[in-house]
């Protein structure tokens, strides 16, 4: 039989509240999609992309990233990162202690008159759902837009080096 004194009820309520407070905050819902349209994303804000500790994620763009323009905020949370040789990709590997729910904002600027001129997105830590490859479609100012995007998709769809 449970004690019915107000003090006992208070102790039980406090213990239950402490147990709930000790639970970690819920992990944000990060993108399960592997393709983004930058023109559409710019009006919706920076999307979240799931990444996992010590696991590589490759971002493929259909416009060249300008040399030296990739930014990470905060810095120092990646074990390694590198732009692709042609400037059309970015490879990132979060550190081994990258936590679920941890966030790093990534900004890249494009070199070839692309609209929009930059892309922003969040790397969001997830224990099991790290995305391996993400494609970004831009709209070049010269009107090649969808054709370039379709060619990139066809050309990269069969590239399995990073899978």
C-alpha cells in the first residue's frame, strides 16, 4: 500500500520530474532527402542534413563552389573536410564525439554566377541516420538551369565511389 501523506506524494512527484528532466532533448528532424533545390530552399531557410560521427557525407553541387569560401560555424567539429577537385563537391567527416542533435552551420559560395550565390545548411548529428550523399540543384543565370541539373543527376546517379 502506498503512503497517502502529502509529503510522500510530493517526493514521488519530484522524483518523477527529475527523471523527466534527465532525459536528453529530442533530436531535431533532419532531412531524409538526398536532393535539394536551392531556389526553393532559400525561401524556407537552411535545411537540416543528418550526419553521423566518423562517417563521411558528400555534397554534390551542379555549380562550382568558389575556392576558399566554405565556412563552418562553429569551427573544429569536423575530423576532416575537403572540396572536390573540380569544385563541384564537398566531403565532410564529423569528429568521433559528434553528438546526436549537435549542429554545425555550413555556408558555401558559388563561383559561376549561380542564383542563389550561396547555400546554407545545417549538419545535424544523428546516431544512425547519417546521409551519405546529398545533391544540390542551383539555377545558373545563363538560363541553363534545369538542363544542367538533369545532366548532373544523370552523371552522378551512377557514381558509386562514395557509397
